């Protein structure tokens, strides 16, 4: 049935008008010492005169992490951020790498960034921290590849296959113009995508959403948009939860929309986050909110700034059901190795609330397996398995507490 629905939906997924490619030069790879000087328009250079690089990316909680070496040093994992104007490195990571000239904050001049098969010297590499991100994804934040990088190459992300390819813009060929594909104009700045949605099915709305590749949630509405369209949302059934804000987990509710998606093929029953406070950064006042990894995972997504377009091709996860953690727990990773799994929120009426789990509890084991042997994402995935039962060992104020949780849909 799922495959039939995929075929039916993709049959109506019509191609939007795509801009004509613009040719740019792509010199062969140069050694870092041959790239002296900071250049505002420094091109990305491909190894051995090539035109494509397959990057061994990591996908964590809907975010894309790429291995980046600075000045030929030890690789760091940089998150690909479609909203950050400039690339940056975490100050702690800069210190670990011995970048003696790195300031505590501000630009680091002369840095040469190397990915597998690629070299690029940005005009400047900012030094900036993102303290909350590591706890939200269970992995140390080390740096960001921003729009200054995305605007120079063609980046194709297949969320289902967990692959990333980076192309020389001059040689990249867009996919054939078939009904599966929809493309949108993009000027290389923060990308906004028109999406169609209905809250209750009474009528459709179309609004602009910021494509935010570092937001784990699929759909996040701006508080201001919800307030100004209160009649649309007032009868939406919701539960209390949190969402990943820039400073940490922010209070929110979450509800299931009647439909949401790109203009030609909205999908039914997707979940949307409604923050209680204003989104800190990103979406401007004219947009309805953000679309993040929970929505983007349904596509092969191509950022093609040189041709001024973003291309969406549905992948095998296109029609997957949208669900949240069925335990009702929001869990953050603490400690130097991100192996202390602390409960940050418990949704009222959830299995975790009924079992007496408290905010501040630390998960020590699940079904007898030490939590320290798992990643944060693995723990979260366990709690998304409908009907599964778990015996969870908690640490609370120096004491141990045993609870039993049975996973069920909360909304």
C-alpha cells in the first residue's frame, strides 16, 4: 500500500521552472601552500582535475556532518548549514587542533579547508560556538559549512541512502525534467521554499518556509505566524513537547496537520511544531517558519546555487509516516563524551509520565543494555518503535529507579 501511495503521489509531482545553468570555472586541486592569500571569490578546487567528490558524510538526527581538515590537520566534523552566512569552527575545536592564530571569537584568516577530493580557502573562517547543538545530537559540535561554501558548488544530499556528492558547477547536469522533480529559484542566500498546507482540511494555505538543514524537526511554525492565523490552529489537537532551539530545548506543542508539502504534492498527516516563543534566528517575519531534517529526509536534495535553483526529488522515504518519540521523553546527551542521557522533558499523559519518569533523570540502561554502549540517536530510535516494551534503569539523585515503558503513538 505504501509503494502504491508513493507511485500515485509522485505521478502528480510536477516540475517547477528551473533556471538556466551558469558556467563557472573549476581549477584542478592545488596544494594549500599554492593558495596563498585570502580571496573573496576563492573557488572550490577538485582533486586531479576531477569534477565530483563523494563525501563520507555522517547523518545524525537529520543533520548532515562532513569531514573537514583545516590546514591539512586532523579532520573535524562540520555540520552543513543552509542558513549560516559563513563557515565557522568551534573555539574549543580550534584549540584542540592547535590553531594558534584562532581568536576566541571572530574571523580566522588564511585557513585552508580540505574535504575528500576538495580544497577550498574561505575569505575567513569564523570562530564561534554552538553550545546546545552537541547535546541535541549527541556528538561534539566542531564547526559549520555555511552558505559561503554552498554557493560555490553543487551539493546533492540523498537522505535515505545517507550519501553526499559535491559537483563542479561547470560539469553538473541536473536530473531529467520528469514529474518526480520540483525545483525552486535560489539566489545563494538563505533558501526559502513555498509550501502548501492545510491544518484541518478546510482550505489550503501557501507560505514561505526557511530551509534549515540544522533543524532536526520536520516542520516548525513561527510563533508570530500561528498567532496571526489563530483561527486555523485553534482546534488543532496537540501535545506538549520541546523543539531544538539555538540555545537549547524550547517549550512547544506538536500537532498533526491535514496536509503539508511542496506545492504540487502535499503529504498527509505530517507533524508540525508550534513553539511557544519566537524562533530565535533564521526565518524572517514574512515566512511561516522552518522546514528541517524531519521533512528533508524524504528527498534527494540538491543545492545548485550557480544555476540558482534547489531541486527536490522524492526518495524511498517520501511517504513514510511521521512520528515522534512514543515514550514522551526529550533526551539530551551530556558529559564530555555525550554518553550521559538526561531527561530534559516529559510529555504529560505519555508512557514516561505515567511511569513516573522525572526531568533530570539519567538513563543508565535499556532492557539491561548499558546506555553508555549506545548513541543518543540509538536511544531515541528505540523509543520510536510502536508497541515495544522496555525496562529502563534510571539514576535519580544518587538512587536507581526502574520503570517499564510501552511505546504508543501520542498523537
